C-alpha cells in the first residue's frame, strides 16, 4: 500500500468505525422489532428480514467499530 | 479523534432511521394484508409462517434426509394444526392435498375448533374441490306447551371448569347463580366469565365476571364459596346459550336458576370433592346421545358408569374411553358412583328429568363424528370458531387411512382494502392486538387417546 493510499485510508477510518457502530445499532433495533413481532406472530417478521442477514450485519458492524476503537486506544 | 462532517452524520443517521422505518412498514404491510387474502401453506416438512407443526407427533412421519421421498406421511388422525393469522379475517378455507397410489385424491375429514373450553370441533360437510358448499339450515326449537315457572331452584353438584348450558325461556327472566370455589391447584389467576347468547348468535346479550380469589398460587388452598349471578330480564321465547368460562381450578358447588328447562351441551365434568367433602357422592343424571367419551383424572375415581341399561368400566385414570349406544333413543339415566369424571356426548346432559330437553338438531356432529365423506376442502366462518389460549385457530385433518401429504393450505379471506374501508382494515389489525384471551382448561388437546 502506498503512502498516499494509507493517508486516504486513515482519513476515512473514523467514518468506517462510525458506520460500523451505526450498522450494529440499527441492526440491533431491527432485531428487537423482529423478535417482538415473532413473539406475537411467528413467521411475520422473518419473512421480511432474514435473521441470518441481521446477524452478519451486526457482527460486521461490531467488528468495524471494535477494530477502530482498539486502534485508537493502542 | 477526527471530527466527522455534519453532512455525513446527517445522511448516515437518516439512512439508519429509514432502514428501521422501512422494515417496520414492510412488517406492518404483511400484518395488515391489504389484498384481503392470506394464504398459509405447509407441506409439514419445514416450519412455515403462522402455522404450527402438526400435533401429535406420533401421527405423522417426516421424510428422512437420505430418503428418496420428500413428503410427510400421515399415519393416523386426527392431526391438529394451530394457525395464527396476523389480523382478523372473515372466512377460512382449509384445503388438503395428498397422494394415494399415485393418484391425487382428497382428505377424509376437516374440522375447526369452535369452542375452546370444551374442545368442540366444527366439522363441515367435506366436499371435493370445486363443488359448492351446502350450508345447513338454521335449526329452531320451540316447546308447544311450555309454561314458565319463575321459582328459584338450587341443585348441589360439583362441576369442574368450563361448561356450556342451553336454557329455554319464554317471556320470562333468565337467572343463573353459580356458587363457585377456587381450588388453586394450578399456578395462575382463575377468573370466571359467564355469557348468555340467544340461539346461535355470536354476540352475547350479557356478561358477568368474577375476579380471581386473590390466590394465584398453585398451593391447593381452596377459597371460600363465592357466587356469581347472571340475569337477563324478559327474555323472548327461544333457546339461550350460557357459557361458563373458567379454568379447571374453578369448581361449581351449587347451581341456582329460575329456568325449568336447562341442559349441558355435550360436555359435563363432574368434579372431585377433595378439599370440599369427605365422601364422594353417587350422582344421577339424564343424558341423551349415543356416543360417549369419558375420562377420569384420578386413580381413586375408577368406577363403572351406567347409562340406561349399559355399563362402562373405567379402570384407568387419564385414559379416554369411548363407547357407543347405537340403539339409544330418548333420554337415558346416567349414574356415576363417585363423580370425578369428565364426559362428552353427542347430545346433552341434564341434572334431572324435569330439567331435561334437547334443542339440538337430530344429526349432531361432535368431535369429528361426521359421516364418512370424501373431502378436499372445507370453509369455516371465523366468527363461529374459537381460539386457543395462544390466540390461534385450531384445525384438524383426520385421514381415513395413512396418506402422503402434498400440502395443506389455509386461505384466510376478507374484503380487500379500499379507500372506503381503510379504517375497517386497520381495526381488524388492532382487534387482534387487543383481543382478550380467555382461560381454558388444561391443554390436553394432543393426548394420543383423543
């Protein structure tokens, strides 16, 4: 990776971390809605949002956010 | 930490909020069902939205992973399904497809739960696909020489849980007083609800409630005797349906009424006297019907039940005995030596000969006792069906012999959403959200003996 590329990457790193946090938080809110709907009528919400997609998005968001936090604290 | 641009913050938060709003809107749209038609389909092999897996599990076989066949097989019946649509509908059509010897044919019997507290199922005349359904004529019962009495009479009897009574009234006051006792054997509150309906109406004339005794524990500490009254003045001549809705913890210890003619519709649960009286009394009743299902919950109550000149030995607790009296006509004397027995009949029970009358149609279908017919589909008005404690509609399919299921479809219908009925459509969703679930008996629906 060239120095220029690294500079650009570092510039947008906080945005990536923020997007990760935002993604995790959004997915968490949606997951809560899905769980409530599924408790009420099984099958209603999972037909709209796949639980697998929710889990993948949550893990991705959390990973992005944590990696950035770790870098900053390190 | 680098400061994020305001534009980025605004756009990203808006996008996140939009994602949540879109998901909520999509789920809301699925719950509202604007098209007015909801098709719930299952081949039994995988979980499907809104419909439970069939029960009991001993009556069907799922295909093995390494098996060539991919369809489930019903090996016995009835097989029950719970279906919970997301909003209120008017009508449901249950269609069953199966393969038999390579040819497509139809199911044997299809039923739907019509009373949640005495496990009564409505069995529609099953018909092949495409045939028009013949609706039964309304049955009207009238005495020709009925004279109201009006005097209150009390009968001491121990009855357990929910019951449906049919009472005759002609320009007189309807009055029932139930003396109840909460035995607190099971955990949870045990309220009592009584409702009176005229004829086969779906909306009650009047309702009366008795709150729990304050002890929601399952500590077997029986409550004091408490009474709940129900009165309806100047009832026009007709048969009135009274529903006493309560859990199995509630025992009726005495029944006071002004009605001279009243019977129990198809179900009577003579309660035990544990915690109330030391000696279980012998009980004499009158019953009309020719197909009985009886079960006792306790080993101490094994007994010989005598109906007319026939006897049935009940040797085991919790085993459901079925016996038929094909030649029985008219009311029969029924004697239980110990009580503590739950009975169902395709007719009525009365506490005395004086109280006996039978307003039911001659051809009574109860608990799947329908004449043999070839069925492919059956339609039910949802207003005539009951729900389980979980708010589900319960259906059964009873194959006459083992069969391989292609799919089972539940098609719920109501008017499509239009500008003129938008609020009505939303009301149907809110009615499901706010509906009341009534206490029912202990859930023994899936007993292998049933």
